[in-house]
């Protein structure tokens, strides 16, 4: 069970906002890059982040560039999981491939600071502060297996292939 | 009902008839990365520890920051060069990855996995070409495959013919305006219809390139006579294989696009689906014009811009010319356009991404307005969240550079 405080973002948050191009030179230094996670969407994001917090968003979260760094910096900033009304495709894949659960549910009514829990097995997100419960369809087996292995590299190593 | 183009390719490569929504393990024909995503792919490959499955079909591009503006990036380039050399893979630093893939490698039916979101550019050649993250590309290079959900396809029926002053760029901006920046998320955009014959190869590259801006997995054109001729012009006719489209394929939905009804379009800040006709924009002063990138940095794009620029004595904006490849630069330098652009004070930068992704060679000032022929105008895209990026065709870009405000190019034609 994943449990944490909601950190809410709006619609159309691009990977340029999550991991700005001006920090391109820091891509070889992920811990340093992660200090700027989501900086252009919320400049205090990293400062206020507690380990285990849940990043929540609206439509098309992670749109734009394929930079996997966008998913990585959110994970390194301490997020336990990302939930959104809708993810951009490459960002969604990247989350799964680095072992960061990404769940599509309606986040309407959620606010930053709400206490929430995500039950991957039961397929439910509970906003404990607001008393909202939203279900999501189980991810395909392959994706769950990759998440369980902690990401695609581990999965391939454990299974000697895809 | 016929299979969609993408299902035809997936079925032929996996050797079974696939169903929409199923997850398949997809064998990969070509895999590539660039200097922003490559170092992470290399880390993944090293962790996997099984080397490269097919080194001659792995391409390591250095294009986003060439030549490197800082030591950290020079070191990233060195890491890429050393890795490619040690593993007998190709390391290429002579243009934007998508343009080089199209010119030299991508072929119909290819499954192409690129660690860059504009990989769909090669879809114009009838390839299944999609953008992935670094780890996916590491898997593609080492294990020779990626996991993939068989996508739905959105059929885009092209009709009619473009009017003077209107280009393929306006077609795709208009389509994205209609379906939205997430209108094709997880789906493939497949182009068919009688209008296809009126869309030249370079225009198709522009269209496929921007399908990701509607969230698409890829944008694919049938491999037809136009594709065959293009491959022939590149000395690669042998790579051609026909991939015909059918109007009755199992598209999830069909969007009709009448090209003859279009006018020059502009994507306004900070979302690509925030579109308007150039003539209705009002008075938008521009500071910088960028003509180039993987979207519109081909020779024919400069020819289009030159139509307007050849009669200009001076420009009212900064003009940056970013040719998409060394081949384009070479042709440009051998044409009268080159001297004219230089005389007009344009900065001609090395083949590569240039200022498109905000790393170097044209970062915008606070409050500055750029009219760019690239594909993306997210806040901060060109290196400064306090600036504004508009997207349009090379024609509109040229008209804007002359007038100093965003201008419908038909004023000059
Ligand atoms: S030119 Fe721009 S859009 Fe194209 S690959 Fe380079 S950074 Fe990306």
C-alpha cells in the first residue's frame, strides 16, 4: 500500500516544466538535476516534498520531450507514485520502466496536502482527507511485472529477456 | 475490414495477427538515441551487461548541443563517442537525428525505436517509428525488442490541395488545433486519402514529426510513389517496399482534413493546440525568427522562405538558420540562398537542434517573442520560462522576419 500527501498539478504539465532544458548539463548528475524537479510548475516543489508524497495531476501529464529524466527526477524527489487524469504516452512508459507506479484516475476534487493511499492490488485510490474513493483498472500483467522488478533493466536481467 | 498500417507492420514483424490493446514484444529494426538521452541509455545497456544485439543498427546521435556549450555536455559527448566506438555502433554528429534517420536509414516497414519524442518523423516513409525513453532504447539495443501496446489508429483523411502560401506545417497545426494536444494520446495517426498525392515528401516529414504534439505514438503515411522517389533520390531505391493504405481500415475514428480550405496557421504560447490563423493574430511583435529544426529545416523549407527573403533589403528580427542535416547545409551553401541569408544578417548555425530545446545558440530574453518553425512552444522551451514561442511555417517565418511582427505570408505572394 502506497500512502502519502497529495502534491497537485494542473493540466498539460510538460516535461519541459518537470525537467527544464536549461538544466540540460546536469543530466549526467541526477541527484543535482532532481533538485530542480517540477521547478517551472511549482518553484517550491522540492522544498516541500516529503518522501512518499504522491504527485497528482490533470490531463496530459508529462507531455512533450521523451526525456526519461522527467520521471526520474520526480522519483528521486521522493514521490512514491504519480496519479493523473491522463498521462502522455512516453512519460507513462518511462515511469513504468523506472519502477515508479503511474495510475490514471480522475483527480477532480483532490487538493495539495490531502492524505491519500493507493492500493495497486485492489486498484483503488483513496483520498482520506476528502473521503473520495476512485477505482482504476488493473495494469496489464507485463507492466505490473516490470514495476515489481523495480524497472525494466531489472526485469530483463531477472527474466533473461523481455 | 483491412488492417491499419501500424497493425500490418506489427503483424508482419511479430508473425501473428495482433489485436488492438494487447501487449506485444516487438522486435526492433533500428534503435537510436541522442546526446540528451543517450548517456542514460548507455547506463542502461551497461547495467544489462549483454552488449548490443545488432550494433550496425544502433545509432548514437550527437545533435542537441553541438558543438558542446559546456564541459558537462562535452563529457556527455565523449561518453557517447567512446561507447559507440567500443561497441562498433554508429556515432553521428552531422545533423538532427530524425533528419539523418530519414535521409540515410529509415525504410518502409521498419520498426524504429528512438530516444527522442520526434522519432515519428520517419513514419512519413511508412515505418513504425515511435519515441521512447532511454531505458526502452537500452532494451531495444541490447535485447533487440521493446514491449508495446498495439495501438488504436486515428485515420486522417487528406483531401484537396494546398493554396499558395499554405504549407504542410499549416496542415498539421490545423489538425492539432482540431483534435487537441492530447487528441491522439496512445493512438497512431494514419494519413490516407486523395490529398496525399499533393503532399510532397518533405511536407510529410513535417506532418509526421508533429503527430507527437497531439500525443500520438506515431504518425504514419503509406509507402507510395512519393516515398519510392524520395528513397531513389537518396540512392536507396532498394529499401522501398510498398505499404498501401486503405480507406476502410479499422480506424477508431476518421478526421477529414480539407487542405484546400486552409490558411497560414500559428500555434500560440504556451500550448501547440492554441492555434489561430496568422491573419487574425493582431499585432504580435517578434524579436527572433528561427527557421530550421527537424520539423522545418529541410532544403525545400529554405527555398520557401527564400521566395520572400530574396526581395528583402533588411530584416526587423534576428534570424537564425538551423539546417536539419549536413546534407541540407551543403545544398544550402551551394545555392544563392546562402549569400542572401548572410547578407540579411542571419546567423547560420551548425546542423543540429540549435535553440529549439533551449540549451544554446539562441536562448530568449525575458519577455521576448520568437516565431519558430519547430514543433514545440511549451513554456520555457527555448530556455527561458519568461519568453514566448509561436510556431508556424517557413513562409510565415520569413514574412515575420521582414515585418517584425507575425505576418501572414500571403501579403507577399
Ligand atoms: S530539432 Fe528540436 S524538436 Fe527536433 S530533435 Fe532537436 S530539440 Fe527535438
